[in-house]
C-alpha cells in the first residue's frame, strides 16, 4: 500500500494555548485542554501517496496546489521519515526515499475560522505515519506542523502537556478521557458574520509573548491551577465547574490579546452579545447550563449537555434570528424542535437582535481521533497521483 | 455670602483607576494620572446655598430633584462641615448648622458617558469649600464622592496617589504639571453610537476586584512602572512615550474588564475600529502622532498635539463620515479645514465605515481646575433657594 487516506477531527480548547517558548519546535508556554469534535460533522481528509515515479514532493490543499517548501510541512515530513528509517524494516527503507504527493481538504468552510490547520496537520501526520508504518506517539510531530494539531490525534478530552525538555520530546498530547466517558456532552458552533481582517493566531500569539505583561502572569499563575481543576471536572463529569473554567479561560485569553500591543481583537459585538446571552441564560436557569469559548476569531463554541440542546436552540433562534443566507441555519446532528416559555425568555431579559448576525450553527458532539478510510473511492488522488476531478 | 456658584472640569485618565481597596472611603488599588479638560467645552456647574430658612438639605441634578440620603453625598457634606467647624471662626460656626440647597447641571449630555460624576463631585466639594470657607486640600473629600473627582480639583496634569494610610488621609490628588506646561496638547473626544446597557464603573470595578486574577498583577507590577514613566514623559513633554503608555494602559484596563467574571465589555466594534485607525495613522506617520484612551464606555478620547489636529480631523471625517444626527459633527475649539493626501489615506489602508458610527466629536484642550462664578446671574438657584425656571 503506497496510498493512504485518513480523516482527522477538529478540536476546541477549553484551556487555551496562547504563546510559544520555542517558535521553531512549537513549544507552548502552558498546558492546554480540549475536546475533540465528532468527525461526522467536521473533519480534514488527506490522501498521501508515495511513488518512485514522483519527481518531487507535491501538495494540494482544498483544490489548490501549494508549495511544499514550508518549514512546518518540512518539519513534519522529515521527522516522520526519520522515525520510519529508525525502524529500518523493509517498507520504511524503500518508500521513505520516494517523493510523495499529498491532497487535503476540509468538509467545512475554512472561512468559518474553525481551527482548520489543527485538523489538517493532524490528518497529514496521521496519514504519513500509516504510510511509513510509524508507531508510537506522533502528537509531538503534528505539534511541529501546528501546535494545537497534536490535540486532534486523540478522541475525547485531550491535554497537551507543555513539557520541559529543550528538544520538545515531552511536549505531547495525552487523552484525559475517551469520547465514551461523557456521552451527553454536545457542542454548538455559532458561526458569526464578520467583515474584519483576521490576524493569524501564529502572528497574534508571538506579539502577545513580546508585548503583553499580563500573559506572563496568566501562564505562571492562572493556567496551571485551571488545568488541574478542569481535568478533574472532566473526570468527575462536573459540568458546573467545567463551564465556569471554560468561560473564564476564554475571557482571559481574549483579555491577553487586548493587552497585546497593538491589541488583537478577535471577538466582535455579536460575540459579546452571545456571551451576554449565555450568562443571562445560566442566571435564568439558576445553574451553569451552557458554557462558551472563543478561539482567535468571532465564532462561539458552546458546550452543553444533550438534554439542554432543544431549549438553548429555541432561545438562540429567538434572540439571533436567521438572516437570508442560503445555507441551513442549523447543521449537524438534528434536534427536535421545542418551544420555550415566555417566562424564560423574559427572565433572560434580552431583546431579539437584527437577523443575520449568525451565519449558521453546527450541532455536534465529542468524538474519536483520526481514522483510516480503507476504500479506494475515498482517495483524493488518482492512481497516477494527481487530484481527482471532483476535488 | 450664603450662595456660591462654581464650575469644575472633566478629567480623562491616561493611567486608569480601576479597583478599590476600601469601598467606603473610596481608596484605590493604584495611582492614576489624568489631564484636566478645558472648562470652556465641558464642565459641571453647581450652586450651593445655605439658609436658616431651609428645612432640610435638598439637591437637584440636571433639573431633577434627587435624594440627599446618598452615602457618597453625605460623606462629602459631613467632611466639609467637620472641617468648617474645626476652623471655629464665626462664619463656619453659624452657617454649617443651616440646611443647604444644591443645584447642579452639566453643559454636556450625560448620555455621552463622559465622567460626569467626577466633574459633578469636584464641583460640589469645591463650592461647599467656598461656602464654608474651608481651605487646604479638599481632593480627599471629593474622592469620597466619586474616586476620580479628586483629579478634577486641579488643572493641567494630575496624579491621584493611592496612599497607604488606613483613614485615606494620604489618598489625594496633586498637580504633576499646570495647564500652561504643555500648551500644544489637544483632546478630541469621539462620542460613539451605542445601544447597549451600561455597567456602572462602580459595580464593574468591584466585580473586577472580586474576580479578575489579572487585576492583581496589573496593580502590583504594571501600573507603578507606568505611572512613573508617564509622569516623566509629561514633565519632559515627550509625546511619543506619553502616547505609548496611554494606549497600553487603556488596553490593559479593558483587558482586566474582560478578565472579570462575568466580563465587562465597554468598548464596541466602533471603539475597536478607532483603535485600528489610530495604530494605522501612527504607522503611516512613522511616529506616534495620536494616542487613544477609553473609559468605562465606548467613547474614545484622543490626545494629540495642536499641529496634528487638522490632518487627523480630515482622516476621521473620511473614515467615520457623519450620520444624519441633528448636532454639529465637530464641537468645541474650531479647526481650519485641511485636505489630506490620497497617499496618506492609502497608507492607512482602512475603508470608510458606514456613516453615523460616531455621534459627534468634541475638540478641547488641557485646562484649569474649578472656578468660582461671581455674578448672580450664574446662580442656578433663586434667592428663595429653588431652581431657576431656565434649569
């Protein structure tokens, strides 16, 4: 088998990764914790193929050829090949000298700003590991492609350990709990309309490390405590604590971005209206029923338990009415419609916003890590090693 | 003279006051620094009158009678009366036992969210001090009305010292430099359209003290250095450093508000668009030409030197076109119109925003502290002690 196709999931951090202590090895300043989202709703799909006929390494991303002369891509490929040669069996020996072709695509719009590079690098490294028959932890390799990619190599709830070794060998991801541990957990991604120029996470976090005084304190004093507490909350399925820490860490991450100079502002007025709604919803519920987290963009990721989904959706449809976008407003796992009481709406005390502030919502759950797709029809490359027409 | 009318200025902090160590005495967690804005464009005006005929203390604010049974009002009045009696001369002795009537108004819309309580309490305490013939520092009394009011008792650039005494006796304001020291300094207040509910500063900062971990670090590690550095920059008329620290401290204050739980969000998308514009403007100018600061609301206060005003205004008119409000778009000190080069606009690289994001702009300068108005026509109370019809 010189061709392999895999899919890998998106992950959404509840303790945020923001700031590197080593730019080249992509070693973080703090531990982070995430949940891996179901591969059914969102995934990256990658085909890798090795052949003695290929003249050079080539890569196509979302239908467009890109350069392979990219430091992060090279780091991943070289490290996988090094590990393959270490094994020194026949297979690794032969094909690791051949050139490869890579074709990758996401099944969700990259415009949604949903950590596509994490899923993409996790998928690439996982596929290469299959191709070259590399075993053992590969999260430390995916990390060198895109830091948070290491967390997409495991299903369920995942912790990326900052590690202390200079070579980064202990900066790897481990599973906190498998996807079966807390089966009631659901995620609702609210894709927010936004027109602004985006500052890349990579540039943004480097600037925070260089200029934010508050980041130092966050890293040394706040995150270590929170990480231990949220891992415990996950193990105990303690939603109230999980929700509390998730909101606080998201807010603190965006506070550090604002303390960066010039400031990085990722959340917009709609993002903050969602935050207000969730706090009002929880207050009206007399308990944390929903929690929010925002990555380096305006979209909200809400975590909640399955039993709460119909009610929250009814409230969301009321407060954030759909605009006239052509897409389905609710995507992903279907939800039975439920009416919400006027008393509860009144208790929330928030007026409906103008239609169209949200583009759409994706309803999903916690899922497994990367998977191999065995059937040839899944391959994104033809037998000759070029993208299929459909891509 | 049993009646006195005074006016007092607004001040805008460049090192922000956020967080009290004593709620009752209003003692801050850190020093703060501000400039006092010219009384010509914005002021509070207060008439105080004492009479043996008044049955009880009464107060009218902006045309409406309010209760005098307000802890902060009582603290100020009692402290002034205590000081008057200490002097034990005839005047203090006689009238400090009479009831008083107070009438106060701002010459700028309170809706603008422009630190009206600071000007108001400074004016009240200054007027009472005249009425009761109290001398010496009265900033520590105004502080007990509204913390930042103590800074409005001096003109020019002012520092509020946090102090260390338990009774707050050393938590007072002093002048860093008089208004004549840096006569080129100008202030442009951009009043931003906003529909959201406002969280009061007082409630907001208490919540920050209770919940923000980053506030602790800001107070202990960031503000002390910045305060010394900006005082030096003011004394040296070093606009570049002044601008740098002012922007950073505003951003950090709002970062702490975001780190508060639930988060306090005072800036909106328009505020952040102004921030982006100022950074682009300075980059295109290859120097800090303008600096921004935001209080607990969406309005921007820009500090800049007089020579830069016409160019900045031309850029602002281009990027933030006026809406169809009935008010003058530029208020305050008149500015000669200037065209701005297409190259400079292109270097800024920001598209014009939709009209009406700003309600209006107030152009002002650094000015003097509170003043007594001697002519009877200025009094807001009639001879009988009730608001004049015009109020």
